């Protein structure tokens, strides 16, 4: 008999964990959710996101169904279409065709239905006006395949899911640090947890690990991502230290995916070491497609306009970390500074303003002055000026003849005042995880399912390599959280029935 009273234990407290717990309850299981953080810091990395979710949709009617409170003027926006085929193409392209085809198909095919399920749990969505769309001829035009975000951002998403979990009867414990899996030849049968500083054991028929990657563990970052990664800033939760991965690997779970890869972005150079709710909106620096980025040598080092921000930002943090002293500057001409997102005007920002390029070069004291001036002169002279600038599409306004091109949005630095912003690398989440079946059940190193063990969220390996399409992480967590919850619950309830018959 299952003497603990629980059928399913979910380890983690973010979007994936909550979706797993809610779905397991829908199946009729009794569920315990263990959140390592205190209640006021709950939600893992999900709480630090914008709440933006990528999903396949056919047009305005899908947006209207998920955002029923939009005004007629808002509904007149150009939302475009984001088809399943486009979603597949984006996943294949940005992961260099390495994404697991079975997992990718599940993600894409179930993305739309999962959004509607979230809405039924009480999550409200609104289009990201001004973040995922600029105005063209007075009308917002959306780009990049990511259109809707949870009201209140990531914290709004998490809070709504916690309310739903409480209503559904999920037993939620905070300050619950999962330390080990209880297992035997028959599989996983429970969890060892340090609950309010007291070590306890909870047994269950199924355990779902959805407690994040190892991005907050400096030693693991250096070990798996490489030299220098211990110096990266952590954008989100300080509790994502790889605990779930470590306990699963200890019992023979098979690692999968890109263990030396991660989601990492350009981030405020002097940001705190870990994310905090007070400052999380101040540190993003995502308008780089309209800038040039230079390193300490005064040189450009990547193509700022290679693609729309949603398809490059998650891989550029790695390149910034590789620069001398792990920093860079984004430099903007005044003709585009009106397009900068609010965080560029936040209180905690390292900014330099100058009326001439020479003055700017003098003020950037940690940058090679003469090389910077030459870099800007060469950049300005190389632009195809006959092509018109357009912020919403890849406009083809590019450079010619430079060793490192700028493929779109090439704006000459010639209209003062010029603005420069100091950035470093901010890591979001790691790509390495566990090998799973299409039912989200964890496989061992012998390629056999581990009875009673499932995973979702950042811990699911095989979806992302090198890069990811922006806003796919929350969608993946919700899709596979539901799959893990459903299958863990069904397995647990079947085992209960078999035990009762016996």
C-alpha cells in the first residue's frame, strides 16, 4: 500500500512543476509539490521571465480567444500567423537541426492546446505591444513568433498557477529542499527532503523532477560549460543548482542534450550575481539589433543584425563572455534610441552619452580609443544607405566589405547624442538534461525507463542546442509538465489499483 497518502510528488515550484501537479490532480492523483524556495521567492526561473510564450496560432481569432478583453483598436493590430510549420522551421534552424524530432513535434503540436489549458486554469494573456511589436503606419505589427504573455509577466503566470493548484487540492510545501531519490530495483518510490531544516522522507508511486538546471551553480557551470562561465551573472533563481539532475544521475539516469550549452544573453555589466524581483526588469539589454557592439579592443565581434532578436539573443551571451574581460558596449545613434525598451531608462544602468564619436571614445575608458573610432568610421562608410530602415522585419539594410557584417538594421552612428550601454553575460538556463521517452519518463543509461521517475522543464534534455527560439522555454515547461503529470498520475493510480486487488 502507498502509506504516504501521495500518488505523485513533484519536485520544483515553477511553471513546469505547477503544470505537472495540476495535470496529475486532474487525473485524480493525490499530489505533493516541493518548492525549495520560501513562499515569497517561489516560482523558480519562471518568476523571472516576461511570461512570454511561443505557440502556433492561425491569426487574430486565436489571439482573441486567449485575450478576450482586447479592445477593437487592439484587435486591429497585425498579429500575423505563426504556423506549426514555421515553429518547426525555427526550432530546426536555431538548434542547427539537432533538436530531438519526437520531442520537438510534441512541443509544436501541443503548444496551442496548452495555451488554452493554461487559460482554463485562470492564466490571463495579453499581446506584448511595444516589446514584440513596433508601430507601422499607426498599427502594431508583431514579429518573431512570440505574441502573447501572461498578465503580470512570469510572476503573474506563477501566481495564477499556484492559485489553481491550491484550488485543486495540491499539497504545497515551501522551504523544501529535495536531496535524494528513494529507489530500489522496482524504481523510484519517493524523495528525501530537507523541509524547514528537518530531513524527512516522503513516499509516492511516481516522482516528477521539474526543479531546473544548474545555471546557479558556478562550479557546475565551469565544469560543463567551460572556463570563464563561473564569472557569468545569473538572471534568475539562485536555487537552480542542479539538485534534480544530480539525484537522477546518481541512480543511473541518462544525461541528454547539450550539456555544454545554455541560454545566455547580454546583461547589465554590473548586475547582481543572482536575479532578484526588485531589479529583474532593469538589467535586460535586448535592443542590440539597432546598435553596434564593441569589446575592450574597440572592435565589433558579432553580427548584431543577423536575425530578429528572438532568434539570436539567447546565444549572444556566450560570445560576450568570450570577449576580453567579459564585457562589451552597445552603442546607439539617436535616430533609434526612441525604440529602446524601458529597461534602458531604468535606475540601474551603466550608460555613457556623448555628442561626438571622439568624446564617446574618451568616455569609454576601458575600450581602445583609436580602434573604436576607426571601427565606427569603417562601419558608417560600409552601410547600404539606399535600403530603408524598418524595425519590424529583417530590412536588408546591411554593411558591405566588413570582416564582420551587419546583415540588417545598419544605422550609421552620425546623429548625436550617442548612447552606449555596458553589458556582460547573463545566463538564463542550461540546455543539458535527462533522456526521456515521449511520455516524459526518464531513461537510464541502459536506455530503459526508470519506473516512477518523470521530468519536465529545464531538466528535459534534447530540445535545445546552441540556441533557442525566444519564449519557447515556458511553452516547453507547460507542454511537458502536463505530459509528465498525466503519465505519472496514470501510472501511480494503476499501481494503486493493482495493489488493492492483490
